[in-house]
């Protein structure tokens, strides 16, 4: 892919040189400057737009609403509409469940959405071993919904928005609404060379750390996670 970019860049520079020489023959400085500016910005325009959008959404929109925190959740259900479901997803879920149940000792069970009418349920038995089963509906007291949030077709083309809703299932009450915005992979040259995907550039708020703080999974110490969701 690196060679493709180098070749594309050289071809583009050659085309720009030819176009600019033709435009200069018009002997109009303003037209020459405008054409040159457009030709320079064309390969990287999405970087400029993305950074402007990220600056706006990260600094001038509400990225989190936390109504209350929970000290003893006991059981938590996760519904992740960001990940793709399959064998890889199940292996990740198995690791997450093991981490939650072993590190946060007061959690009695965790559940993960698997597919329609299928919930993966994990709990510790009397010997401390993790027992896995499938249930049709979540039984946990608190539900965490992770999903992609769509703003509009223009914004969605440049930034990837994630939304986490945390609910008290027994009271049917939203206790937190968290959002974060990330850049999608820049095209650099021409569309079609590489598909846009999420990259690690965006708002500094760590909503997954904030999620851990809101659902204070007993055993989590105050000096380990701060209120702003950072280590």
C-alpha cells in the first residue's frame, strides 16, 4: 500500500504541475492562486474538515450526562452494537467476562448481547469458577448500551461517534449518557485507495473509563480511577 501511495503522489504532482503551467498562461494571478490552492488542498481536505468537526464536537457539545453513580451493581448487561458479532467477538467477550468477575469481586454476574434472543451469561460458582450459559433475556440490574451514533451523512463521513447509555433496568431509568468522537482514517490522496475506518484521534474523554467509574464495580479504588474517567 505504501508503494501505491508514492506512485499516486508522484502522478498527482505531475498532473498538478501540468495544470498549473496551463493556468499560468492565462496571466491572471488570482486565477492561478485559486487553482494552486485548490490543487494543494484537494488531497488533504478531509484532514482539515475532520479537525474542525472534532474541535467543535469535543469542545462545544455535551459529551456526557451523569445523573448518578452506582456503588453495588452486582450484575451488569452489556449490549455492544459497535462490534461485529462472530467467533472473534465471543472470544473478546469471554476475556471481558473473566476480567470483570475476577477483578471486581462483588460482581455476581455479567451478561453480553450475542444475537437476537441470545444473551451470554457469566457467573462465578461456589468454587470461584466461571460458569457460562445462554439466556433469552438479560437478568442484570444495570444495562450498558454501546452503539454508533449517527449525526448526519456529512459529519458521519469524517468522524465516528460512539454513544454509551447506562440504565437502571429495575427502575427503567437512564443514569448516564456518554458520547465520544473520533476521526476516521484520512484518505490522503484519492477515494477508493483505502476505506475510511476509525483511528485513535478525537476527544480526550475516555468514556469506557467513565463507564467503569459510574458503575463502581466494588473493589475499584478511588485512587485507581478518578472522577473524570482517567487513570
